C-alpha cells in the first residue's frame, strides 16, 4: 500500500466514523454563543455552540447541530473534539492554522491539530474544501464579531 492510498484509506475511515458518531453533535443547550454557518455550494447548514467561561475569555467546549454532508459533519466533529479548554487567543490561532491548511496547503504545526491531517486529501478537491472549512469559518467569524463587541 502506498503512502497516498494509506492516507486515502485513513481519510475515508475518519470521515465516515465522525459522520456516524459526531463529537459534540446536538449539544447546544446553554451555549454562551450560537453561530450559524451556511455553504450554498453543498447546502450545508450548521450551528455552532460556544461554551465560554464566566469572563468570556476562555472556551470550555464546542457543540454543533445542523444538516450537512459527511465532510462538513466530520470537520465539525473534529473541531469539537480538538478545540476545548483554550483561551480565545489560542483558539483564533488554531482556527487560522486549520483554514490555512485546508485552503492554502500550509502545514499544520500545532500538535493538537495533527488529527486534522486527514483533510489533506481535500487540497486536491477545491469544491469540497468549503465543506471542511465551514465549521471553522463559522467559528472564525463568530470570534471576530465577539472581539468587536467586547473591545
């Protein structure tokens, strides 16, 4: 088995597993913030729930809900799995890193994002990049809006 076919198999396995058993799905009750994301190309519609500490400067966890393709669901699931117990500043760095990786093939340096290497396959499929990016872009936009409101 070549390295490429091995990565393809891992990609398929991870996407299918996170689509079937998504982490953080349907867990929006009592979220500090709810964000909406929509991808018109694929029809994905998601809601992200951010659970912040009382001071609003530390993310405790994320949850999501919505109707989306397997790639978007898996990406949202991995987002919820990998990003928790972080300051807002740390969160922004990780979100920007993943979006650079998925859109521009920028290497992922952060150890907490290494499980997301499975999405490298999408760098060859520009029309599907939006599916994986949607949860992360939704989070990025929400963080930017949150920062403006709390400056």
